[in-house]
C-alpha cells in the first residue's frame, strides 16, 4: 500500500506545473497531439511545401457533370440535334422552372418572355427576341441548353449560376413561353435516349480534351 501511495503521489506531483497552459503529463500524447498536418502550415512531402494541392489533371469533382460539347457554331448545332430534355414536363418541374426563370431571366427576357425586361425598358439594353417570335419559337431545347451554358451574343453564360438540372427545368418553362407545350411533351419520351447520347458525347469530348 505504501508503494502504491508513493507512486500515486509522485505522479500527482509530476503532473503539476506552474504553466497554466500546460496539460502536465499526458497519457498517450498522440491522442492529444495529432501527427496530421495543420491546414496551410506547409507539407514537407512536396518540393514546393504547398499544403493545398491542385486537383490532378483530368479529375472531375464529385457531383459535377462535364459538358463536352465545344463552344463553337458547330457545337451549337450539334447540341440542337442530339440533346433532349431528360425532365418530364410536370407541374412541379414547370413551377420550379418558372421560379428559376423569375430569378435569372426576367430582367432581360421579361415575365412573359417578350424581350421587355427592366434592362430593356429602364436600362436601354437591346431587347432579346421574344420567345414566341419566329426567331425563337421553334428553337430546339438542346440549343437553349448550349446557350445557357456558354452564353450567346449579348447573353452571358449561366453555367456558374445554374446547375444542369436547373438549366433543364428553366428550359421546360421557357417552352411554355414559346407556345410549345405540346412539343415539350413529345420530347419527354425522347429524354432518356437524349440523356444517354449526351453523356456519351460528353465522355468522348472530355476524353479528347484531356
């Protein structure tokens, strides 16, 4: 008992310190002091000592779907020929598409898609063609997707604001402003096939680009 008491007292005294920030004697210190590198503290495993590494060439972020059709006139025509909207023209899709349209499109295209948004009526911006005009009434949805992704003429790209699904949703709503609700329903049946073709082209183009 005396030996146990002596050891206990020794450990207790050794654990005491005048430094209020010191934890004293630590049992299994690796549980307290991680060997992992602290963010931005440097990494001796690399010659440049950079802790934050640039992604490997050709890597794709999780959840990101690359769009491999090039931003060219030929790419624009290709998108119009092969891309089909994979989303059903349902009340939910149209409602969500309208919400996206209201947030991102009305300032130029107007609430009814007549090309009379505030940037035109109040800002003097050149008006875009109305969706139900001869210019845009029969515009294929693949070309719409390509335009939203890359931009066209005075319209800037929106790929950083709208993900792939959101782009297809707003296209479904725009088709109602075109007066092409029936056309939207017909293309729905082709959506799954179009999505497969799109993925194949995307994969092929991405491989070529890499």
